[in-house]
């Protein structure tokens, strides 16, 4: 079995759309994509790649995801604006 590794930006997407379980998080990301500019290919690609990788991990791996460290990073970015 191969290990699914998430890039930094993918981890931030997962954290921004955190839900109580993996399947719900995937659905939330899909729903968010409907409201985004589909011409932003880079963002759409990032979200699609994140969804693909999330489908490859187990629910257990999702529960163990370190949301806190990425939340701190997102908060730091918000404070810079």
C-alpha cells in the first residue's frame, strides 16, 4: 500500500474545509468549488488534487490529520492582511 502525502497547499485546503469526517469534508470542498471562479485553473487543480488524495486515505488517517498546525498557519496569513 502506498502512502498518500499531501503538499502544503493541499493541507491548507483540508484545514479550511475541515469537517467531522473525511467524506463530509470531500463534499464540502466539492460544494465550495461550485462557488469559485472556474477560470482560476490553479485553485481548481489544487482542490481537485486534494479531493483525489483524500479519497485515497482512510477515515482513520483523516481523524489523525494535524488540523491545529495548519489552522495556526491560516490565522497567521489572515493577520498579515
